[in-house]
C-alpha cells in the first residue's frame, strides 16, 4: 500500500503525551515512538532498536532526555543517534542509530512529518479555531479506532448525504434528505457542502439552539486537506421567515441569531491496520 508521506500527520492530542511516557503510533505503515524531550518538545523516532529490534516505546525516557531501550539499555538522543552503550568498553557502532522524524506541537495536537522532503511547519493545516475557542466550547477530545481502510473513511466524510439516514434524528431527518450540493477545490483542499433551506432542525442542532423543533435554513460542509485533516462546519440559523423576528448574533454577516458547530477529524492512515482518528467537537455562535 502506498501513502502520501511528504505531509504532516497528527499523532495524538498534546495532552496525551505526558512527560516520561513514551507512546507508540503507527502512521502510514511506520511504527513510531513519540515522547517529550528534556525541553518538553515532542520527539519522534523509528520504533525499533537497531541492536535486537526491540520496540523502543517499551523503554524509558532518561533524565537527560535520551530514550533508553528496555532490552539492553542503549540510549538514543532526539536525532536518533545512539549516544550510550552501557556494555563493555562502551563502543558505539557507526550504524547504531534510528531514523528521526520532525515533530511539531500546534493547535493542541502533535504533528509528525513522515516524508523525506523539507518539513515546513507552514504546511500544517490551520486549525487555529481550536486555539481561539474558549475552553467550554471545545467540548471533547478523543480518539476513534476504526478497523477499516482509510479511503473508505474519506468517502464517508465527503458524502454528507448519509447523515439523514445513519444519523437520523441527531444530525439529519427526513427534511434534510434533499439538498443543494456544491463541491469546490483549491490547492490541496476540497470542500463538499449541502444547503437545506426551510427544514425542521435536526435533533442535535435543535437541542443546542432553541429547542422548539422550528424551521431553519440548515447547512453542512466538510473541508478536507489532503491527505490527513478534515473539518466539518454544520449550522442551523432560523429560516428567512423566522429570522425577521430574531435578534442578530453579531458574529456573522447573516444578521440572524444562529448556531453553528465545528468538528475536526485528523487521520494518519495505515491501510488495513487500526487507524487512529483524533476528533474534537465544539460550539461557536
């Protein structure tokens, strides 16, 4: 299976990478050990000791920031170089090293560059809305394990027509089956959107908004930043007829009192292995 490797992939939420606790992640078929160095910055190395192929994530992080293999005690620095051999005269073979991968912490996520090309942090998808949101609006950070091919998950995310059936009563209903559909593409992003005016508010949006089962102009859009990050932006302002009676929220140009939600899905694909999809949802108005 081939993957796009010259890209930033999410490994985990920052809060899940604790000091002194190496973590294992498989991204685009490569097993990595990820830990925090002595300065607290994330470090990502190939998860295989060159001595006897022991998984390095089962070792420990030393006080000096080196990663020590749990099998024979060889130590590796943040560049992947072996810097200590505790046996005999302590000779370190030239080939005793592991590959290191650029790691960056941004938008409360740990990103890993898996390719050989220049690792430009400017290419990390802009998810700064997470940084700007008040803590009470970022409601949940979690990980979903999916035993499925990642391309099937992409198909699911881009095809929002399924919400009226698979998520009936929560994200969609009978009124939202029909929609005006639009697809746009810019550089390395693609957006699929659905516009559904004059429909009964789906259950989740009704709960977050007025809780009166009223008629709204509903939309749902998802933007994919290939190959690894997806964000959805659904919302339900009151329909045009009701908007005239509702005060403006002041947060958008529609001058309607409205509610929108945003959800982020970032996916490090790993073919038929169990892929990890960190997700967060939040509410803005």
